[in-house]
């Protein structure tokens, strides 16, 4: 019944049922592409930092000089990076599934894993490529984080506007790996969103053929880019010398066809260099060494044989070519420690760098264990040990771990390896008190130096190069280190560079003095001192104003005496031994002391000694320097 303002309710009659409705918002579907693009790429800065760190600290070069080839380094590093990435992505996927994010639970797991697997390979290849352009780990890390967050934001803004654009526009944009990743995650988000809305399943492999599904293009682009990135990384590493030390010509892959041109360029450099610095007569001892090298037939007893080795740097900005090493000939026997002496820039380091494969010779070659440095460096690396001038160590590894690592590079394992590590730690006094189990960053400079020396002898190398090994050591540690070098001489050749004449005389069986890129003398320390130090060194301290009187007094003793320096009233002279004897000097000084006449020479202090190795070295340096200035 009804009437005005009257309502009748029928008892037992209900309203027609309506379907339940709710608003469903899913974070992973809407914001997931942006957020997950950041998360998946978060290992890029870590990978890039490690690669550049090993280059910056020259650890890559150190590993190579101890036998780790480029191929092995790439394989091990790549495998380690991908293992970390796989573990990281397992945690990522499992966590997303546990908290029931629709992008993970609605889409086929195989489709997701394929995307992440291909992108992981692409990201590692990109890390190798980017590492070629950086020399600072800190700068590289900052750049990588900017790439991660910047490309994520740009991808979310750019791709959202280009989804309706043509196929080629999208393909060009997706050439940036981060944008490809964003596109793949966007497709997964779209399918999971529709699955929730339709209460159905998300993306399956069968959906990859959908006309608007761009995931297949992402797979293909990322996979093809892997080949491009790895190829470019390998090429640029050769050209930029990214941690390997030896920079190659941009067209090195055409070496077989460029050999004639390369030889012609070197010949031209040789001619230009000879015009600037004509060849000089060799000293008798240097000429004898040259003849010995030329006559060698059996190299078994000479682990190092250097033949006519020369290094010329092309002139820059109109300058003439620079001769860094001038036709070096040298043979070093087993059980011999050979010392290279010379002022900075004399050619010592350049010579060693050619022998260890860090520089390519302009002319000549060297045979290390019978292998040619021009063609067989891969075989030579396993025969040599190196203690560089500056300690090249991992700060977070212990001394024991360093020796274990380099021992394995030399092929040691099991008990042989553990014994070698213990012997190495004991020999350089890093055993007591658990010092060998502390991280290198806790070591003093002297302890790091001792560890570097121990590394150079790991694996019983045939040849060891020690570049100023005792730098920074206290006297007691220096003596201990000398004992280590002496005990390791048997059966190998050791090349030692040092500025300490005491160290050279103590350790070296023979010495070679380098001046201006030339070997100017060679022989054992006593021979060199007696051969080139044929003079007495006399020092006089006289009363003020008597310097000229002192010079006249000395010239009466030895007419050819040479004043080497004069500071205040102290004068130092070189007196030829064929003009005056040690006893003659003593007699003259006794007469001078006994003279009581007016105007006599007042000697306040004096001393005389035979020439030392250091004085011979200084004499050579001055003589060559004077010739260069003429």
C-alpha cells in the first residue's frame, strides 16, 4: 500500500545481490620498474670499483708479472662477479615472492630469470668496458652510482612517453642497457597488473609473441650487446694498457701486415736518435761483456741474456727522439745477483720494464730462461718473481693470503704450498706474533716491504727482479732482508736496483753502472772501485781565509789533484794514486802539523781514504753529464 509520504516494507523480501568490488593497488606493478631497475643494477658500482681498484693500485700488473694471464684473469673475475650476481638475484626474487609482490608471483618465473640472467652478463661486460676509462676507483664508483640512479629515472620518464612510438625508436632507446632493463621490468609489471585486474595469470613464454610485448627485443639487444661490450673491453684494454702495463698500437690486430711498417718506423727512430746522440766507444769491460753475449751458444747457465736492447721514445712537439736505453748487452748467470746502479732517468727502470714485458723494445731483445721477450712473454711470466719499487698489496688481505695467492699462481698446492708460505713468512720475520695473519693495511711500511720481497721468491722463480727492496727498512730489518736475498741466490738470477752503495757491495756479485741510457762500466764491486777509483779522497778543514793556501798545498802533493767541493773552509780533493801514495799524504800532513812558521797552513781537521764505490758512481755521473753539456 502506498500513499502520500507513505512507505510499505515487504517483510521477507531482500535486495538483489551485487558483486563485491575493491580497489587493488600493487606497488610492484606500478612503481616496480623504476625501483627494481635501481635494485638490479646495484652491483654495477661494486664490479667497476674492484676492476679499477686493481688497475689503480697496479695489482693487475703485479698478478700478470707473476704468471696470471689476461685470459685467466678475465675468466676468474667474470665468474666471481656472476656468482655474486646470481646469489644477489636469488635473494631478490625469493624476497619479492615471500612478500607476495604480484610481479614475482603472477609472471612465469622462467621469463623473469631469463631477463635477469641475460642482463647480469650484460652488466658485467659493461663493467669491464667502463673500467678501461678510469684510473681512480673512487671516481669510477661515483660515476657508476650516477649511471644506476640516473638511467632509472630517465628510463621511467622517457620510455613511458615512447611506448606508443615506432619499433625503431624504441630499439634505439633500448640500446642503453639500463633502458632495456626498465623496458623488460615494465612489461612484467604491465602483465602482472592486468593479471590482478582480470584475476588471471601474468606473462608466460607463450605471451612473448604478443604484438605489443617488447621483452623479446630486450632479450636480443642485451645478448648482442654482451658481445660488443666484451670485444670493445678487450680491445681498449690492449690499447689503453688498462692495468696490463704494455700499451699496444690501435691497429695491433694487423701486426702481421704492419710488421714491415713497424720495422721501418723503428729504423727511422734509430737514425734520428743516432743523429742526436752519436754512438760512443764502449769501455773495455763493457765491450768484453758485449763480446761474451755475442759468443753465447748455450743459454742454460744464463737465465737472462740481453742482446742489443734499445728503447727510443719518439719526440714530442718537435723535440728529437729520446734514447732511454742504448744498445744494452748483458748476460746474467744462475746464482748471480746483478746490480743496476745509476741516477734517476739513467735507463735502469726502462731496461727492467722491457725485460718484464711492460715496455716493448725499439730494437734488440732479451732471452729470459730461453724465451724471447718479444714473442714469449706468456711463458716468461711463470719463470719470474718481482718486488716492485712500490708495494703492490691488497689492503684487506693478510700476509699469509698474499703468499698463498701468489704461490698458487706459480702452480703450488697442498703441503708444498703451505710449507712455502710458512717459509716465506719466517724468512722475512712476519711469522712471530701472528703478524702474517694480520691484514696488510695494519702493516708498517717496512713490513709491507718485507712481504713484497717474500712474494718475489714464491714458487722458486728462475729470475727475480728486486727494485730497491730495502727502501724504508730499519738497519736490523735491512740486514735480515739481505740475508734473505743471499739465501735465495742459488739456482736463479737476481737483478737488483738500489741507491745504496752498501747494499750493492753486500749483495751483488757484479754491478753495472747506467748513465744517460748507457752501461758505462761492469764488474764486481771491488774491480770497479780499483779500476775506476784510482785516486785518494782527501778532506781538509783549514782556518778561515786559507782556502787558496790549502789548494796550493794539495797541488804540491799531487799536481793533477781535483777539487770536488768546497763548503766554508772544508775542501774535498781527488788525488791520483799514481802521483801520491797514502803514506806520502800522511808524511805531508805530519810536516804541515809540525810547521810553526808565521803564515803556515792551519789544518783544523783532515782525512784521507781510498775511493769508494759511491765516489766512483758520482764520478761517472759527472763525467757523462759534462759530455752531455758540451
